């Protein structure tokens, strides 16, 4: 009989570890449908490549795994590094650039490397050729997120924790979807702003990405949805943005605070409608990070405040960080809440 991996007790939603034990051989199916076999839970995990922070935040939803992570790619998008808040040993981790090569990762002697799915050909195949197991995650839509959480639960032998996370998210998604189902749907534009080499650039996400899905779930019409197929951000000119004539414009900026950028756009008169920066603490709430659920709730209460009179974003943020990451109230009040004052203001 397989020995029990983890004895977990649940006290007011906080998961407490008491022991790890090695299970027998088992396998995990990743987001690409690949079966990856393990003799025991990996002890030297590396999370690397582009979008590392999205992977890290998903992995760290599972208690006790931080001690097994030995190397991590970049986790600072420009607004600070969240990792030290959820991993007391973050300073001892080996850190890699997001363009790391297979030789650098192999030197760490990992028994598992976790990558985004689109890095298979670029990085993953080379790692597997030298005998290093690779597990791919996607995370780019709510359904992919749920599936990847289940995969991680299987990998870490914590299926109960995976079910808890899935149920926590689904209960909030369902509440928003029910409230907005019969509501009038205002037109919404979610647009990323970049200023490089003196040129302002606006891009919109693909139809299947989490930004589009959450906009529709929140009770909005994603005006950019038919802008064209693709698997990445698409550059769009000001003329097209104006032609869409959205009632709401939510501005994303990953490297700088979005609020001042939204204010500049509003003052320039280049776009009409209600213009606001998408909230962020260390990372923006729009993307395929664990924070997407906060972005969904914020967008819903911004588009339809009358439908969510009891939705307290400050309370949702507090529950998110304490129940999912175990962050204490002092750290939350000192490091996270001050970054989010604009997100708590009802519009």
C-alpha cells in the first residue's frame, strides 16, 4: 500500500503540514497530454523560462513545496518580487534569466523542470534529451488553470489541496457569472500599453486568453475579440482603439504602475470612455497568474457595482493571500494592501 505523502489538517482554511513520506511510483499527465513518471515526489525542482512567475505562483499554492524548489527564473515584472513573501528561503534559491539555456539548468541537477507549454521546442526538448524530466503547464484560461492545479496536486501528492483550490476559485467565478448573466453588457477594451524607444504601442490579447474570458464572465463585451486569431498579443493602432468606442477601457502595464498611464491616456483625450488602470500588487491581476480571480471580481464590481453591493475587494484580497499563500496579516498590511488602494475604490 502506498504510504501517505502528507498529513494535512485544515483549521479555518489554513493548511498545516506535519510530514512528507515517499509514495510509490506514479505518473502525471501534463497540459500537453504527456505522461511523466516519478518514483517519488521531486526533491530538486527548477521553475524556469519565460513567464516563470506565473508558474511559481501556481506551484506555491501547495504547502511545503518551497523547500523542494532549488532554482527559479525571473519573478519581478518591474513592480517588485513577490517570491520572498511566500518563500522564506527565496534568497538561497539559484536564480536564472528567463532566457536560460539547458546547460545552465542541467548544472543544478534538477529531478524536475517545470516550464510553460510553449517552451517545449525551445527549451524542454533539449532538457529531455539529457535525461531531465520536464512538466508543462499552460494556465492561460480558467479551465486550463483548473486542469493545471489538478496536475500539480497529483505531482505533489496533495489531491485534497488541489480540490480546495479549484472549489475556492469556482465558487467565485460562479457567483460572478450568476450575477451578470441577465445584465446589460457594456463594451469593454482591455489593452496593454508599452512605451519603447519613444514609441507608444497598444496591444490586445487573443480571444482564448484569460483577459478575454474574464471580461465576458464579468459581464462585459470584449470589443477586441474578433481582432484576429493568434496566440499572442496583437499590436493595434489608436484609430482602431477609437473605432471600437468602448464604454470602459482597462489599461494593463506589467513593468510600471498602470494608474498613472491610464490617467495620461484619459488626459490626452486619445480614447473615450471610462479609463482605469488594471489593479496590480506585485503582479497585474489581468494575466494568467493565480491573481486572475481577483481581476475577475474587480472587473465585475467595476462594470456592475449595483449587482455586487456586498463584494468587498479588500476582504477578497485578504482571503486570497492568507488562505492560498499563508501570508500573515502584518505582511499583508505592510507589503500588499498599500499597493492596492485604487483597486478598493468603487467607481
